[in-house]
C-alpha cells in the first residue's frame, strides 16, 4: 500500500508520534494509502523551515528568477500529467475527463498565471504637491507577507490548493499546506515537483492530518504563521478566524455556498439545460459554485424540469478511468450519510421527487463505494432545509418564478453569497440581474468559466476577501508606501 509522508524542508518524513491514518477510495471503499499524521512537532518543523527559507536563497531571488522557477513547476506538472491525474482520480473517484480537462491543467496554470501577474502588475505612485513647490513622490512597495498557512478542502484538491500556493509563492512567501485528510495525494506529489525543479527547501511544506486537535488546528494556531488562506466550510472558517485573532493574522476565506441558477423563458433552452446540469451535477455536486437552487420562469418550467430529468437519468456511473463514465461517487462514507439525510429531509418536508433520491444499484466490486443518485426535487417552500442549507451533493430543487423582481428576492434570501448563474438572451435583464444579486461571482449564459486574473470570492457567509489576479497580490503581500520629499 502507498505510504504517504509529510513534506518538510524538502524531505519526505513521517511523524515522531508514528501516527498514521487510512485513505479510502471513494469508488469502492478500499484502503489505498496510509498517511503520516503530523503532530505539533511536525507542524512546528514545517513553519520553522518556511521561516528559514524566507531568510535564505528564496528570499534573495529576484522576481524574474522566482517566476521562472514557478513556470518550471507548471511545466513539470504538465510533464507528470498522468501521475497527477491518476493520484487525483484515486483520491476523489471523479471521472478522467474532469481531471484532464479542468482540475489538473488548471492546477498547472495557477503557477504560470500568477507568476505573470506578479511581473506585470504595477504598484501605485502619486506626486504630492508641497508648500515649497518641490513636491513629494509616493510609491508603493510590495513585500511578501511571510509564512502562509494554506488549508485546503477535498472537492477539487489540486486546483484549489495550487490556486493559493501559486500566488503565495509568486509573491515571495513560503507556505505550509494542510491538504484535506480525504485527499492527500496530489499535494504530496507536488513536493516531488518542487524538489525536481529546484525550489529551495522549506519554501513548500506539506503536513497531513485533520482539523481540530490535529495538524489543521496546530497550524492555524502557530504563532510563526503570518496569514491563513482557507477554503472549506463556513463553520470551519469560524474556528480558523478565532485562531487567527490570536496574533492579529490576516485571513482569506473561500467558504460554502447555496447558489441560485436562474433561467428566463427567453434563454437558449438547450444551453440553459446543459449549463444547469453541469452546475448542479459536475463532480457529483461537490463544487462550491454549484447550483442547488434553480429558479425557472413559469412558461418553460415544466419543459425545463423534464429536460433536466432526462439529462440526469442519462449519467453513467463507474470507475473514473473507464471510458464514457461521467459521474463519480461522493468523497466519503460520512459525506454520503450527510447527503442521504438531506434526501430524506426533502421528502419529509413535502418535496415532489422528480428523479433519484437514493442509492444506485452498483456492481458488487463498487458496492462499497460512496454512491448516491443524482436527485431533483420540486414543490418545496423556500423555508425547507434543502432549499436553505448547503448540501454539497448532486441535487437541486427547481421552483418556478414569474418576474425579475421576484427572482431577485428569492435568490438573495439566503445566508450565503458565493455565485449565481443566469440564463437569458435579454442583455439589459442580464445586467440588471448581475447588479442586484448579492454574490461575489455572476455568470451569464455560462458557469465555472474562470479567468484567473479576475476577482474570486464570496459575500455574506461565503467568505472574506477576494483572490485572483491583482486581488491575490493584495492578500499575499504587504504594501509599504515610500514617500520621498523632492
Ligand atoms: P472543511 O471545512 O471540512 O475542511 C477544509 C479543510 O479544513 C480540511 O483540510 C480540514 O482538515 C481543515 N480543518 C477542519 N477543521 C479545522 C480547524 N478547526 N482548524 C484548521 N483546519 C481545519 O471543508 P471540506 O468538507 O473539506 O470542503 C467542503 C466545503 O468547502 C464546502 O462547504 C464548500 O462549499 C467549501 N468550498 C468553498 C470553495 C470556495 O471557493 N468558496 C471552494 C471549494 C469548497
């Protein structure tokens, strides 16, 4: 069985305590790896190694040299593309094409794009008039923030981790990464890439483990950490924010969502069905930007529900590497129980079950996997738990609406504010809607179409701050203003 180690100061190491935990394959429930759990001693060693790296060769590199190295990281990921695809498929059970078209190439792109952003974004400068007429020149200087703790989730592990590590390193920081206990493989593999490319030791460190009382908590509470960037559940964000308050450390939070998809009667029908299908069911619904609340304008409501049902009933379950498979399992037995509890709640609360609602019949060799049926409901009030709470599963509730004003109110009546996808051919309506919906990311006639130079993040309970392009530089650097009297 694969033995997965921590990666500290350029070395793969176990843990002084000898503690290990099992990684289970979501597709069939078998144990596929044994993971070293970092204790306080390993977390401490990783943070110290990162601090030392900042004072060493890494800290002395010019921006160009640093960014060239990061281009090298991206190239090496691409060279080892198949290894990353295999590791991520083993960890998540998600289909091959999702890995090859999105999750792994975008992981590599995160190093290239942010290296280029750092080189090309200027700092501000102002000339200040002074009474003597000579004036003063102000300009901004960006410095790395220091040691960044990166706490990552399991749903798109490589993409979401590199989305933070790429800009953090491009800005000259050193990182200690705690991948999710559910998906340790690709982050560990990245350690091999860092060594191969010649990233100085201590710049990139990986510690494995859980949250409370384990590596996650030890890392976020460590006084040697200067800032914490976190993607995960809103409740975990609350715990991490408390830890960050000690020592006044900065945080960037990408949290949960309960995103609305809105389809107007004038939308291109087939594209809207396809878009909502992807947004609700890609990655078995385990996408923070996913759509669990769908609002469809009344004239096309029945036709839309029928078309989405047909799409959902056409998905092919199976092992990720099998050709033609486009639907995978949930990440864990625990998550499966959570999703199934919502399936039951929906029925208890009076939903009309359009399709799904249970566990699919799988062949014996996959019966131990974490499979659930993709599910659609209609007929629930907005107060129902499956309409209000993030389920993070392959399911959505569809409700009819009549007017723009009505659907804006429906979409906004939620504690989360991450993203929305709007389908219409009326440009004026699209602009009005985009301005009125209280979210960080609005997609019109698209979903999950990302330009990494743009702002990404959530409002309300979906997060704090923005990353992407220049916004990432704001988080991963400290700006000093230099004022020179002329
Ligand atoms: P999670 O919050 O359970 O775990 C995320 C990470 O935090 C894991 O590495 C975990 O070990 C760690 N952790 C847990 N408790 C901790 C603690 N007390 N201190 C420090 N670390 C701790 O989230 P998850 O279940 O892995 O991911 C799913 C969630 O992530 C969903 O809510 C989803 O919406 C959200 N998400 C948000 C975005 C976004 O961009 N907004 C993207 C992806 C996922």
